[in-house]
C-alpha cells in the first residue's frame, strides 16, 4: 500500500513539473504577477490558422519543436485582447479520457469577471489528483490559473501560489493558452491538447471532452 502511494505521488509530481516546464506556465504569487507577453524567436513561426486573433508570432524554441495544436507564449509583446464572452462554450459538465485515465471537468458560467472550474483525474485504483481552476479577465486578456491537490486534498503549490496559463490566441472555436489549447468540435465535444515533457522528449497529449447530461 505504501509502495503504491509513493508511486502515485511520483506520477502527480511528474505531471505538475511537465505542465510547468513545457507549457510556459509559471508558478506565481499574486504580488508577482505581470502582464503576459510574446516575442518572435527569430525562427520560422508556426502556422497560424486563418482568422485567428493574434498579437505576435508563435514560434518553436530551440528546446521544443513546433506542434500542430498548441502554441507557446514567448517574451516581449502584449497578449491578445479577449473577454470571457468569447469562451462561453467551455461552460458545462464534461467527462473524457486523458493520460491513460479518466477525467471529469466542470466550468461555471462567467460572473464578476471570472469563471470557476473543477478537474478530477482518476482510474480504477482511485483519484490521481484534483484541480481548482479559474479563468479570469486580466489586463484586457484572459488567463487560466490552476491549483493542484493530491487525492487527500493536500495542495501541491504553496498557499498563495498557483500555475498561470496566459492567453496566446483565440479563434471562434478555439482557445490557445501557452502550451494548452481547446478546440470546439460541436456543442457536445471539445478536444484539448497540452504539451508534456517525458524522458523521450516533449509531446502533445490529447484530452477528449464529452458533455455530460445531468437529467
């Protein structure tokens, strides 16, 4: 039992470190927050879908390849302007598959300049971790903030810290945070993609969302 618990803790820590390292997200405290910025790296930029609202160039870094579904926020320029009204299609009760496990995710409707979400990753052995998420209007743009908790609801981050995902770009049916993207397939399906670092390198992992009806 102790051995299984240690393995579970190791997996959770690896997921958190991968999210921070590969998405460009940062662990920050409220007093340390700064406007998110992007800058070209001098390399050939990734392809930007037609009609996407953009504020700068999305380019691969020397350490990471370009990916088809996610973009990374670079330093140097202001983020794209956006409001919560543009991402209202995230609202709902969702279930799906990711990282070889199952997940549940809920997003409440916008109010007072923010949206609140909850996430649970689990398998047949039990809960792997929880997340409390907020999507906030900040500096004329959007930012996703995440705090992680173990299966025993012990916070991974320090009390005042959280993981921040600044907005890179937004389309009618797609939202691109740094290293994390959501694609609306239809009213009942969303495909999510996140960059993860493994021993074999950096990869894009897919999360398949299906709306759960609560009749």
